[in-house]
């Protein structure tokens, strides 16, 4: 993964090639031969050049650990929007290899609905509207589209589990003044009204849509995140439930209150979805802290998830036996039906924090002035804890940046801007970039593993250095974006993302047999019990304090 950027030619003329690489292992190790077919095709770039990019999906493949280390660049080049497993199991025994149904999902992990069986889903996340952040919007839409997937067979099958900020100060800080005296019912009505614009049937319980339940939570200002202050598992009673999606499992469990039942005790199948590159954020404060966080996050995923879906390869390795890389997010319908932008405006939209690459943006503008004799101007849309400092930096350097405050992406950008400029590499999979792609805008972004999903789109112009950036900006200003084809529109939809999610969440019967044989199942239970034990009583408060819980440390 680390060499991914260097393996992607940016402005090199190439012809369409198709390659088949065969990876053979020592027969004594009982590893099967695996063939990886990758199709590469030309993509028009600036100055009539072409870029070598993956243009057809790969199969869901598994490599052993030796193969992964010796084939990093080849696996990284496989299309990142397909279900490609970058984490991977090693050797199977003879029984596992010869299983006739080995490639089929286990009974617990087969999530696809049918006349005979419809699964019930609980989607648990770390944020809620009106906070317009990815972990509020995407889990809500995942819940709604899972409900839509089940609708031909049964309704009322999905429950969304959300945090409610008990403190009025927290609500004002995140949602604004008008939320100071609001209740859970007020927030639920807001969420359902918002969802009704996307999926009316799934927005209301009366029409068989999603259910919503709440857990008590508090805002941690230092981390800019919401954490539970009660045992979420205690909300589910004593029943054995079906399928749970833990959106950000490391976040949900980092400071969890102790409870009598754990996620894997309650649910038949627990799927984690990795949204955020927390290691990158922690690393900015402390290298030692980032190593420590890496270990804790890995522990929590091992303890509480049967399967982990990482949105992009930029995320840390949590558990190579359980994780898979797959983009399981989609785009709201309104973005896919927007008109082509008529103007030449340039913009950035996102949180105004240093981690989003504003220092790099300033350096790129300096490089542009040095080579072109003038700065480029652009609008910066959003708000955040570093907003004043960021504004001051641009003002001091006399770079023409206009700050417009927090706005809805579609409302502000639909017909005003032609170019999204997003220098951030702290994202896992940037929703704003995906929405801009859907609106047929040029997206100027760095070559980076977090952006690998966007390589396949002709309007995404990817740079490796300031010289390339300047050329690409000039190209975008003087050309018109290509309309998005129906094929690529479908790829961006939530319907397609939900299908990918169902497939990515599955565990094959062969893998399940192997994991049981090597003791992975028992180890998972032991790790969960240890974490729960450390969270209890006085030692739990000490444990959470050591982990940086701050105001979240004192829990029942």
C-alpha cells in the first residue's frame, strides 16, 4: 500500500493492456494457485495524454501473508471499488480446501434477503444529524437502503442506533443555538424529514421504514467526537438478535461502559465499518500515541467484530484475518441528477481543521504564483476549530481565499463551481469528492491511497507534486468536465453500495472453518472479556483516563 502512489503513472501515454498474474505457492503448504486478472484501460488526461488506471473490477481474492508482502504494488493496482481483500488469510488444510460449499457465505453472514429468510439489521453509529458529518449521514443512508433492500420481502427490519447529546452546551456547540432545548423526539423528526427527501418510504415507521433508538452521549471537544456515556449493549435487552453494523467499532468501544453482554454475545453477525483514519490524527500530536492507538484499535476490532470493512487501504491494519477493503458508501440521488456547472469557480468544502491540508493548499498557491505570476482565488466552505487560524494564514500571505461558512454541498456548489480542489490526505474516502464527481466537476486531488477509488473517473485530476498541480489546474480551467456515464453513475449510487456491502460482510464457509481451527473464535471472546473487565468500576475510570477519555472517563 505504501508504494501505491508511485506505481500509478500520472501523465504517461499508455495503450489498453490486459494482464494475468499467477501466484503459486508451495504445494506442501496446501495453498491454492490464484489467478488475478486485471484489465487496464486508457483514461484521457490533460494535454491529450492518458493515465494507466484499473477499469474493470477484480474478483474477491485472498493472498497469504508472504504473497502480500512480495506483491504489494500489484495488489494495490487492482480496482479499489471492487471487493478486494488486502488483508488476508494464509494456509487452509486439506478439509478446508476440499469443502464443496467453501466459497459460499456462512449462515450467519449471508445477509442477502430472500423469500425464505430476511435479516434484521441494527446500525450503530457515533454521530447524528443535524451534524453533517460522514458518520451521521452515511450510516443513516446505509440503514435506509438496507430497509429498502428488504422491503420486497418484509418491512420494519432495520433499527438505527444514534447518540443523543444530553448536555445542552454540547448540542449548541455542534448543532447551533436553536438546538439548546431540544429533545430526542425533536432530533428524530429532523432526521426523518431529512431522509424523506431521499427515501420517503424508509423515513417513516408507519410505512415500514427504519426505527430509531438513542443512547446517552457526550461531546469530547479535544477530539471533536461524540462518545457514549452508557452501555449501548444494555439497550438491546436479553434477546439474541440478528445482524449489527458497528460504524467505527474502535470509536464506539474505546471508552465503552462495562456491561453484562457484549456485541458478539447479542448479535449473530457483527460487521465493523472503518470510516476514519484516527491514527493519522493522533500521529499529529504524538508518534508514540499513534502507535499506542493503533494497538488499542486493533484489539477492539479483534474483540467485537466478525468482519471489518475498510473504506480504503489508507486505514491501519486491524486484523488481517477479518478485514476487507471496499467502498460501501454511495451518493445521494440529487447529486447524480445535477446539471453541468457553467462557471469556472474553484472551491473546497469540509471541516476547517489543519488536518484537511490547508498548509499544503497555501504552498500549492505559492507554487502557482511562482510559475504563473499570480495566485489563484477560490472559496472555502465550512467551519471548524482552526477556522480563525486558517483565515489568518491566508490573509497574512495575501492569498485570495473567500470563507463562506458552513453550507450544504448541493445547495452551494451545484451550479456555481466547476473545480473542487481538495488537498487533504487525512480522509479515508472523501464524501465531498465523491459528490463533486457525481456533479460532473473536475476534482483536483493528490495521488494517495485514500483517493484510489477516484482514479477511474475521467474528471479526477491527480497530482504528485506542485508542478503537476499547476498544469492540472490550468487544464481544468480551460476545459469542460466530461458528463458522467450511466455506468459510473450506477457505481456511485447507494443501491450499488449496499450490494457491495452485503457481499463484503460475508465470511466464506472455508474461512470460517479455518478461523475456528486456528483458535481465532476463542481468542476473540477472550479479548472481549478482558476489555469489558478493564472497563469496570474504579479501574475502568483509570483505564479510560489513560486512553484520553477526559470528560467521558466517569461512566457507570
